[in-house]
């Protein structure tokens, strides 16, 4: 029987703990955690949906959110203002931006202590998506020690930081991009995490029996958001795998708000 890695279920438990932490910060320390989201004023419907999801989550745990919509040329000034605002404990730039090739430079402007997505070169926090995958597997008692792990995708959001996180822990992990894979290594891997944004890049013949598969990729195909995994993989009953929706995404939001709360706890002298 297929075992589903339900990130939404774990996020609900985390949210309860976070709500208590925020109440304590507000009542005991008079600190109101606040997140600033900076996004393109030409953002797509999908991006606006992601922003609303974060606003809804924040409302549930009593974290304030300020959304700034602006042209990309105005983002540096908006980031600098949020960097200097002592009431702001976390800043994210909702990606993608209008000129994606400038992403590295834009996110690097966020103060490291407030970079709660963990995308800048000196960010205090680990990439929220990478940490969410780690939490997801831990939450479902997936043991990584002694296992062969493959990462498909070496991106800034997932593959790169996750490889660093797990390598520093001494785990046996190798990463590939979608154009340079090792089919034999994939077929022998106990755990596969894919985050390329290429639909169906991970086919069934590349996944061994009883493997663990985490699909953290997102792409648009015929107007529908899809992952990296071939849909036929989900028909197998021997895998542990993330669902089509509700896998890594909800937990990434939870981790990002955890970073906001940690930033506020540091300000309160509690971390």
C-alpha cells in the first residue's frame, strides 16, 4: 500500500506550536512578529495565490504580514526600508520576479538576519523548502542514515541547500540536474528528491521498489501546475511518496514562519 508523505498534516501540528509561541511573544515580551512580502506588481494569479496562502497562515498564528507590490527596479529600496524597520522580523521576495536573471542580486539585498526564505548567500536560516523536506521525512520517521540518496535538481531553492544540509550531516547524497543524470544511481537509490521543474523527469523505471520519493518540483503544463514525477508512479503501491498537492508546499510555509518566529525570539533574547 502506498504511504503518503502528507506535509499539510504535519504543518497543522506545527501551526499549533507556533500559535503558542506568538501568543507568548505578544503577551510576555510585547513583540509582534511581522513578515514583509515583496512581490512584482505584475505578479501572476498563481503568485498572488501563494501570497494569500501565506497571509492566511499568518492570520491563524497572529503574525502580521505586510505585502509590498512594486516594479522590480523599486525592490531594492523596498528591501532596504524593511531591513531598517525594527518591527519587521522577516523579509521574503515572492519569486519569480519579472527579470529572473536578477534574482540572486535581489535576494542578496535582504539582511541575513531577516532572510527567512534562506535564499541569500549569508542568510541566518536554511532554505525554507530544503528544511521543509528534511522535516517532512523526519516527521514520517524516514531514516536517512545508511541510505543512498539522490537529488534531481541543483537549484538555489531546493537541491543546492538540501545537498549541503545532508552532506554536512554525513549522509550519502549525490545531486544531478535534469540534463546530467545517472540512471543506475537513481535506480539504486533508497530516497529520491526531485526539484527540477521539468514534468515527468522522474519516470517509474528509475525508481526501485519500496523507495521514498519527494516531489518538490513545480511547473505549468497546459495551465495546470504539475510536479516532476510521472503520474504513473503514483499508481504503484510499494512507494512512500508525496501527494500531488499538500506535500512539500504547506510545510515550506510552516518552516518560513518558524524562521520569522525564531527571529523574533532572538530579538526577545529567548534564542
